[in-house]
C-alpha cells in the first residue's frame, strides 16, 4: 500500500510524495519547489525517486522539476497539451501509466488550464491526484478554460467511486468551506465539515485527503446541478440561471471576490 506524505511548499502548496515502503521507491506530484523533496530524500537515502507526475504548467507545480530531474534518474510525466520543459512522457486522456507498481489512468480535466490532467488509480483503495482542478470544498480559478470545461471536468471526477480519496495541491479548505456555507447556508453537511476544518486548521493540521463522496455533499462547484446552488447563483446574479455550467460560472465569479 502506498503512503502519501504531504510536503509543504510556499504559503499553501502541498507536494505529494507517494512512497512504496516495501521497495524503497518514491514518486512526487507537482514539485513547485525542489527543496522539500531533496530534503526528504536526503533524510531517507535508502529511497529512490522514480517518477515526477505533473498535472499542469503553473510555476508552483513545475518550479522544482529541473533540479529534481538533474539530481535523480527519475522519469517525468505530464500533460500532452501543455508546454512543460523536462517532461519525458506526454500523456493524453485515456493513457495509462505504471508508477510504483500501481496503474494510473490519465484524465483530461481542463478549466483551470487548458491541458490540465489528473491521475486516477482504480485500486481497492482508489485515489485521484487532482492538482488544481478539484480542491477540498472548491475548484481552481478559470485562468484558461471556460465554465463549461470546468463543469464537465468536475462532473467527470464526481463520477469516480465515492470512496475515492482526493489529493489536491493546496490548503484552501477553510476558505472554500466558508464560501460554500455562503452559497448553501442550510446545508448541514457543510456546517459540520466547516466546524471540523476550523478545529483542524487551528491545530495546524492538514485537511486532506478529501473524498469524492464528501465533495459531492459539500463542494458547491460539484453541486452546480443542485437546486439550492442554482437558486443561490440566480439570487447573486439577480436573474434566473440554469443549472450546471451557468451556475458554476456565477459562483466561480462570486468566489473570486469572496
């Protein structure tokens, strides 16, 4: 079984280190900064870094790639539809790769960026590495893509098994849930989750991983087909909007200035 170790970077990034304890191998996801990874490897010299997995091209996700590649013999895999220097294997939707003995399916999930991908493992204990598309309680800003693309991407992730663990790249959960409660003030699941997360952050604890089931209950961007979220979007805009992508567009703009 893989161990997931969150390496903190910058103000709120998590660089996920996937560790195969039995075979002393490791892989890293979106290393925006090489230092936390190099530090961990230096403290665990028995481990070999075999892979770097990249979800999208933003600097806080690829900034440490060149240093890590130069210092190790690892293989770098990343999205086919984005220009990222140092990628050895370019991955498109439907591709499957093997990392640390586990098969990972590549899902194209544009919206935050046009070529953003996620990595999904359909093991007995499934997980998805969602980058900046799906956050705990939220989704990424629409820097390049459209609301329609983000809606489709999130609905695709929502279709994964509900027990799928979600490993995203930022500690945004508290702010996201405060916004979620503004959208759905009567949602008891959001109320409870927010209280739990407030206590966790007060203690300095990480709020990840999440799960697909929890996101479907509490994440307004995964709930844009729900009547309560559509109603909140219509009230915000001052006119009726349809569910799905139109609702997501309104609440994403709302969140940007929340």
